[in-house]
C-alpha cells in the first residue's frame, strides 16, 4: 500500500505542475454554473424543486465532460513514460505494474473528485440560495457526485489502456478522442438510428435496454435520472430510466471501472521498456 501511495503522490504532484488540477476545477465549475442558471428555469413548468432540475441538467453535463476530463488526464500515463524514457527506471523500483496503475488511478481520481465537488457544489449553492425547498434535491446531488467519480474511474482505466496500446502520446491522444466520440456521441446516435428503423419492434423492446446498460455513460445517465424528481426535464432516455431497474444501471456503473482497470493492466503488461 505504501508503494501505491508513493506512486499516487508523485503523480498528483505532476498533475499540479501540469495545471491539470486547476484546469479540471475551472471546467467543472464554469459549466456547472452555466447549466445551473439555464436549467433551473424549468422548475415552474415541471413542479420540481430547483436543485432536482439542476441535477438533471448536471447529469447531461457529466455524461460528456467527466469522461473527456478523465481521458485527457490519462492518455499519456503510459505513453508519456515511454516517450520520456522514464518507464525503464520506474520498473526498476520494487513496485509492480498493477500497483503503478492503481497509484496513478488514485491520484487522478483525487483530482477528478475535487473538480466534481467544486463544480457541483457551486451549482448546489446557487440553487439553495434561490430556493429553500431545494434541500429536497440533496440526495440526488450526492448520488450524482459519487457516480460521476465512478464514471470517471471507468474512463481513466480506458485511457490507461489506450495509452499502453498507442505507446506514443500523440497516438494515445488521438485514440482517446476517438474513444470519447465513439462511446459518448456516436454510440447513442447509432441506437437512435436503430430505434427509428425498428419502429417499435424487437430491438426497441429487447435489445435497446441492454444496449444502454452496456455503455457506462448511458448506464450512468439512467441511474441518475431514475433518482431525480425531474426526469421530464431531460429528454431522450427519461422514458428508459423509468423502465430499466435501478439495480441494473447501478450494477453496470460499478462493474465498468473494474473491467477498465483489468483491461489497462493487461495492456500495460505488454509494454516493453
């Protein structure tokens, strides 16, 4: 455990030096504040408290921004070590490759948790200042916060795997952006096209719910919309959120970080110094 913590502390110092802490906090804080101001306008229409509507808006933000921040932090975790020539030195230390990855993961998760707490905290304070009844939305906000960190852990693991496969920061960056576009954007567009083509057939009834659960970002969205009192404020998967069991989306959210870390470890083992 001491070896993991030492690796984590070193990685956190590198992130501080590279301004990743400040960049992550600034991005989450700015977008959360903007969505808080824009999303809360629907409270009078749907009859929910202001914070619940803000949580529904922040869920849409987190689906796009949290994976992107996680991939940007992790894409050169292995490839950068290879290019700088520090990987052979790192591997001479009495620390295993899984311990190195876990140490990097803890450091990056700490940064992501700080950014999420600050960003969502700003939005929550703004909602509470304008609506005393917004306290009712605090459980949904807490659920959104910890599930955002878990979602980030998934894409950190995916980023490590991409970094190990590419072995060069430039290639890893391109692969990371491609993964973000594929998983976050194109995947949902493909499902939408399939739903339209199916016209309420077998795909919509049987395959579509499973396809949503197979994507960590969609499972995250389903889980948080199911907990929100303002699901009607978020179009698209609101109907699916009411039909798919909460335990199913929760299981997907919790399983993906483990699978991503296993994939990253297997990819890292193939990297030669």
